[in-house]
C-alpha cells in the first residue's frame, strides 16, 4: 500500500524489477568456491584420504551432501 502525501489516499501499486548483470558476477563467487574447495582438499585432508579419493570424487560427495540436506530439511 502506498499513501500519497498530497491527498492522503492509499492505493495499491505494483512494480516489476529485472536485474541485469554480467556473467562475471557469477563467475567470481564460483572461483572463490573452487579456491576454497581446493585449499580444503590439499590442506585439510590427510595424505591417505587424498590418495584414496580424487578431487572429483570428493566434489561429488560434497554435492551429494548438499542435495541430501536440502531434501531432508525440517519444515
């Protein structure tokens, strides 16, 4: 609801917004996520775990956990 100052009448206004951006805005956070994931894989995992799993396998495990947490989230 919008109330006009001059006459004090309230009326409904509808507005539509369209956000336009470049693919750079999406690319930069993706690169940050990749960098954090690579640092996690190389610095946090023990050498035995790194030898047992490839980085792609670990990424798929992380992806599966994210999807699982979305589907089993409490209402």
